[in-house]
């Protein structure tokens, strides 16, 4: 099981406070998808279509309450958090802003999954 990280100060996050409650809920579902699928913050179009209304998606793509980037990036956006991400036009979809700043990458999750699945060494004595 993969866990996503949510800062304990999330209730005071200016960007989340600047959007509607329903958009916050949709973002939570998207964060859950990213953790579950170990997608490094990439979200396919079908997930966005399932979780957001058009108005909610517009908020997630445009609100920059803290002067930085929005919650979601569309393909073609420019942001430092996208610089080292593999993202092609064929993939399309969206990316969660700064996902890898607070959450482990797919590779890190795979290492943890492998090490926790390894059998324990026998005890001597």
C-alpha cells in the first residue's frame, strides 16, 4: 500500500482556501489516484473527467493564490516541477504541481515495496 503525504497545515493552505470546497474534494481524489498508481503526479484525462466539473477543473488549472503555480498543470505548461518529468503529447492528461516535492517517486515506492515484501532473516538463538 502506498501512502500520500498531506501536510498537517493543509487546512491553512492559501491555494486550497482560494478554491471551492468541491474542487478540494476533487483534488483529494486525484491525489489518491497518483498515490495508488504511483504515477509521479501524472493524471490521465479520464480521471480528471471523472472527478472534476468543468468549473472545478478551471479552478485547479488557474488559481495561484500563493503567487506560484496552480494545483494542476495541463500539457504544455511551464513550471520548474515539470522540468525532469517524462510527459509526452500522447500521454496528455495533467500533472499535480510539486507532487514529487512531498511524495515519493514511483521508483522510491517500488524500492519500499520490494524491501517490505522481502522475508525476514531467521533469528538465531
